[in-house]
C-alpha cells in the first residue's frame, strides 16, 4: 500500500513538473539567457500566440525597437522588426505584427512589476498581436489595461543591458525564443 502511495505521489510530481516546463521559455539575448514563466492560466490565448510564433522561429532576429530607460523594452514586430527578413525596416519597426488575427484582451489583476511580460497594443484593447514588452520596473499605470502573460524568473540582468532608444542605433535583437 505504501509503495502504491509513493508511486502515485511520484507520478503527480512528474505531471506537475511537465506542466510547469511547458510554461517556461528561454529568450536568448546577446548577453545571456532570460528564463521566462508564462501565465497560461491567466492569459491562455496570448500565451498560445507567443508559443506559436516562437515555435515557428518568428521572433528570432527581431529587434528591440522601443527601449525606454526606467520603463520597458519592447520587441516582437515579426513583420518589420525582424532583421533577418527582406521586410526589415527599423523606421517601421513597431508598426507591424504577424499574419495572425489580433487577440481579444485578457486583462487581469496581475501587476506590471519589474520583469513582467505584457502584450503591446494600439488604442484598441483587442489589438495585441505579436509585440510584447518587458518592464524594467513597476508600471502600475498599465495594470488592467494591458495583458500580462508572463514574468522573467532568471536573467533580468540581461534585459537590463538591452540598448536604449526608440529605436536604438544598431538595436539589440532576440537571438532565439524557445
């Protein structure tokens, strides 16, 4: 009986760990790897979109087109911001998205704190597509107005070292997002 209980507990731990690993991604930057936890339970459609674009390699080579000291680093324009594509145009970076439809907002009570990942959008709350930003510090004025979908759990120092600018000259880019 005791053996059966331990087997059940072991299986539970494996399943829990597997589920947790599905919601961890690595954002590879020039200075190092940033480990990100995704909030599938809070913003399932946004997490699904990020994973889908990442699995297709759409974020690889995309520049950080808007990096404001003391606020956030924005990236994810897979149309105009991908330095590996023919459509790359640093002046247009930040105006594009993916070929997929925009997402309906999934606002929550999760705060915009240091390390929060949130979807960028236009004035329309239902216009998030592929672009996202990482907060350098608390930005409470964004709470319940932008969809929080994850947080940095390791490597925030590498986010801190992203070149500043709108856009920066020779902007930093995502090497890979897996």
